[in-house]
């Protein structure tokens, strides 16, 4: 308790300064948190762009491989000596294309899953 009016004024001024400092500290902390969140969102956006490019290139590579294999099978079938050989070539191509499609879908799925993990890690700050 203050013993005189001047001491009471000093105590009130001190309390006001402490309150002001606490408010400024809180504002700085909130600003820092908002800046960190903005940085995480920017990084996630960059990751999304990079992953989109990677995904597009992977799909183009896969389409190129599938087209090349299809033309190779057509060439082989065109050069076949009889219908049995054509049927074997076609059967082999379909079996290989089925296996290739499963592997390609797995590759695309892994890219998408990795993107999801990275994006969530960046957004939450846990990489």
C-alpha cells in the first residue's frame, strides 16, 4: 500500500508500464506467429508447384513409354508369320502393359502421397 500520493502515482505508473510492455510483447509474439504461418504457407505453395511439375513430367514419361511399347508390339505383329504369333505378341503386350500400368499408378500415388506428407509437415512446422 502506498504511504503517500506520490508513491501511489509511481506504483500506478509502474503497473501501467508493465501492462504496456506485456501488451507489446504479446503483439510481437502474435506478429511472429503470423509471419511464421505465412512462411509455411509460401513454402507449401512452392512444394505444390514443384510437385505439380514433377507429376506432369512423370505422366509424360509414362505416356511416352506406353506409346513406344505399343508401337513396338504393332511392328512385331506386322512382321509375324502367322496368326498364332500375332496372338502371342498381343497377349504378351497386354500382360506387360497391365504390369506397367500398375507400376505407373504406384509411382504417381507415391508422388502424391509424398506431396501430402511434405505439405502437411510444412503447414504444421513439422517436417
